[in-house]
C-alpha cells in the first residue's frame, strides 16, 4: 500500500505541543479549520480546556463555530452563521434531534465527560450526516482505556470545582477498570450554583443544578474487533426568568404583589433539560486486510424540555450507522474508499398542550460512497449520497422527499509545506417538525419543500517545522466559503414566506426560498518549545433573497487570541485567551455592540504527588458586560456572566 505523499505534510507540529494534564482536564477539539487533511485531523488539534462548565467554554474559540446563551440551559450551537437545527449533532454517535422551544436550548452536554469534539465546519463531505446544512459537531465521551495507564487494571478520579460567580460547587467521581478483555467505566458529576452576576453587577437568575452519570463497557473480542455499550443520563435545571433566555425579570422590575407585576413579563420559573442516551457500537479492523474497516452503531436517545415551570416537549430518536473503509492501490493511484449508510426515526411531541397533541414522525434513510484518490501531489475526493426522507408532521401533512447529492474535493500539495484546496458539496434536508411546542398554533405551510443547496469553499494551508529554529513550528490556514440554499424552512412571520399557500399574517413554518451565506475563516499558530500562540478570524453573513433580511442571527466578526506556556521545571502550565467581536449594525434600529472577553488559567501538577492537579482560573477577567451577537432575541436577552474566579482540585489514582 503506497503512502499518500500529501498526508506527510507537517501540518500538526504546531498543535502537537506537549499535553501534560490527565484526560478530562484536556479535551481534544478537532476541526477541519486546523487542517484540510483528514490524516492530520486524526493527529489532533489540541485545545486546553480548564474547568469548563458550559460548551461555550470548550468550542467557542474554533473559527466559524459559536455557542451562545448566558447559561447552559439556553445554549445553542452555530456554525458559519447556521443555527443548530440545521446541523448534525451527535453524542457517541447518537443523533440529537429537535427544536423544542424558542426560550430554551435543545441539547444538553456535560463538558466534564468529553474527551474529544470533532467539528465539520461547513458540510464538505457526503459522509457528514443526513440533514447537515451547515456542518456537524460530534461529541465523544471518555472510555476506561483513556484513563488506564500502561500496566494498570483499576483506577479512579475525583475532582472538586468551585466558581465564585454564582457560588458554584461541583463534585465528580469516576471509577474504571479492566479484567481480561473487558473494560468498565462509571462516572458521576453534580454541580450546584446560585444566581450569578453579569458585568454590570446585575443578578442573572441562574440558581439550579446539573447532574450527569455515564456507564460504559467495552469488550475486546480480539485485537482487531470490539463491541461497546453505554448508558448516560444528563439533567440540567435553572430557576431563571419566566422566559429563560430573556432578562425581563432582572433589575428594578415589579416584584410579586407589587403594582405592575405580570408573571409572564417579570416572573421566574424552572427550566429543565433531561437527556437519556443509550448506544451500542461495533468495530472490526483486521490488521492484514486493508479492505475491511467496519464501524457500526445503534442508539436510542430521548430529550425532554421543561420551561416556564411546565413540560414543553419530548423528542425520541432511534437509529444507526454502518460504514466500511477500504484502502487499496489501483495503478499509479492510492484509494481510501468509504461506503456507508444511516437510518434514524425521530418522534417529536409537545407536552401539556391542548391544541398540539399530534406526534410528529420523521423518518430518514441514506447511503453514500466517497473515494479519496491520491495521485502524486494531488488528492481528488468524489462522493455521492442518496437521501430518502418522510415527514409525517400533522394530520394534514404527510409527505416524502428524496435527492441524489454530489460532492467533489480537491487538494494539491504545491510544496512539502503548502496545500491548496477546493470543495463543492450539494446539500439536502427534509422538513423538520420545527418548533415543537408551538406546532399547534404555528401550522405548516402545505407547500413545504425540502431544503436544498450547495456549499463551495476554497483555501490554503501552510505549515512548517523549524521556521526559525529547531524547536519551533508555524501554520496558517485560510478559507473563503459561499453557501447557496435554494430553500430554507423556518418558523417566521407569514409575510416572509415564499411559494406559500398560507395565511398572510401570523407565524408559520414555511419556505424562506433562496438564502445565501458567505464568509471567511483564518487561523495562524506558532509554537516555540513549550510556548504556543494562535490568532484566528471568522466572519459569516446570511441573506434571504426575497426580503434582503438576515436569515440567521449574525455572529459578527470574531477574533481569537490564545497564548499558553508550560514550565517543565515547576510542572506549571499557564494559559490566556481573548475573544474580540466587532460591532455590527443589523438594521436602522439595532446595533450589536463590540466586546472583548479575556480568560486565563494556571495549572500545577506536582511531581511529588502523582495524579494531583490544582487549577486556578479567571473567566471574564475585566468583568465585561456583553452578550453574544448570535443570541436569539438579542435586544431582550440578559448579559453573559461577569468575572468568575475558578478553582479545582483533582486526584487520579
């Protein structure tokens, strides 16, 4: 089997800085923005994550990727300006579906249990997943094998964390072991917090708790074959304003019993998100057979959301994936041939609604093939995908949709250090259930079409070891992208609908017609021995062609600066991050203000006490009062948290 010359570029030298912390204090955040080469992505772009309590602490710094929301119960993901209901989000391969309620978040993830986050920025492959219009986020939880050191058969880890803003207290415990070919892991995490403050000193109403447990087992049938099962339950609650993503109850407003008090304007209520996920996966990769590398998984995941003090929605998704990768030579070319398929069924139900009792049923089946063809310095990646989608959304709406989608990627190595690349991918997504809780009052347009379009991007990536000395490395990656949607489905005012049979006023789930998104992403990294620095920039703008309005909330122009230093003689690591977002005029009446937020940490792992780690950090060091540009209802939401001193102590035995 020939080695692909294009895969030998040293594109990961600058991110392969030594990782000194134990698993669960370091999360590998892997994005194709670090490198356009899958081979190099596997080498991991490493991002240090210290004392993360929200997913925004983990992935907000990846160019083109954003997580908004002042608290974890209302966080939402965004890639290249596209909101999360148009992304493919999975936890250990289990697809997370459903847009519950516009005052809530939809997905619940515990950062403490993650070992890796794979991010596809933009849909640049037919294997990204069904219905992915803007990209994918794949969360992977820790295994026993990740925690066990060589020669160990049993171990554990305990951790305590404290945060000053909200008086947050967190306890984590984990046990893991191996007997013969069987690995077992058990994990539990609990965090309780009170109301915190924003940068203006205003209480943010976030009293609540998070609990998460995970049980995972893996049986190694042989060195080439394994089977794995997991069960996870995640619960996150907060006593927030009545509308959890708005700040209407904050500050000097009428209190209960006072004149002018209206519960729906100023009251408080519990918000809760509960997710239960069960997975079963299988892998088979014979050592001396390059034609077989099978991966399969099945899953059952269920998410319930409560808001305004009562249940709002339940979504259950069952499904599975199956794929095989073959590596072979054909003449002067080398191939990595991928064939796969995916099936899932989602049932979405509003809870506690008199007018909305119909259970929406979405059924998706897809198959795809993709070949990575290496010919000298050139790599060609053609792919084709077929999707069949059935949407039984209401008593008067039951339709099917299908499409063949094509993709083509090109990568060319101009030198040993420089790659240029271009991608074209056709996109497809059948109509979803929309906002589940309001389906009864916001009906479906009878002319709903599938979302279709294409994504195009061009760029280059440069990386070089030994730029100025034998102990440094540098890289730079830049992209320009343009995504053209023939149609997007969204719940909007009926006046924004196109090709509609709907009413002329009110809100409805309908066709927006043509939508364009375009933008740029760039990132530079430099490492000198144990010191590393990175700077990145990202911008995305959307437009609904029929109205000229933005189709999605604008994420703004984002700059990220990161600096880290490891002092080996003292076993100390220090890190600093600043994110700056430029102001933007949305329209004549709305200005999204600029802001800059800085965080730092220092971590000590004393050599005299193996397994012990002490970490101190400060989030929002300068106590900036700000809110994320991509937050829904920008003019009404409360501000993000102000300064927060954090301390954690962990011990691995």
